[in-house]
C-alpha cells in the first residue's frame, strides 16, 4: 500500500522510518494511517499518525544521520530552554503570569530544520 500511494519516496519495509517535517516526529510505515476509499472506489491517501498533524508523504523525509543528529541537537536545545524558563510573576490580583512572552519556538525550529531541504531553483 505504501509503495503504491507514496509517490515521493520508495518504501522497502513497513519498519522503515521517515521524519515528518510538519510535526517533527519519526514515524514508521506501520504507523502511517490510510484514509479514504469509501465504498471501495474513493481515493486512498496516507496521513501522519501524529495527533493533529495533517502531513502527507511529500512532508516526510528519510532520516539520514545528519537529520537524526539535527533532531538530537534540537531536542537538547529544547531541554536546556525549558530548564532556563523564568519564574512567573504575581500581579496585583494574585494571578501568576509569565514574566515574558515566549517566541513561536516551534515555527523557528521547523524553519531551521527545513532550510537544508529547500529546493534551489
């Protein structure tokens, strides 16, 4: 099924892994969801198994060593950043609020990761 529906990359086994550029997770062929095919004649499509991720095979890349190393570096940066989060500040009404507004960290990490995969025209 994967071999037929994934037009972008070859699958040799259901145990092969892909890195999803949308959600940042490693997924295997066994985890990928097949949707569609209503009443036997609708088009089938592949979806990422991660909850609330709507990526398709075009968004999945082979996890080469450099990709896995980059994932590990990003995870380490995330662990360090969470350890350095500033404490909440209590305001006059007794409610605790963060002392700063965090940047859109996910989008910046995604952009940094996807940049090497950008096709040059």
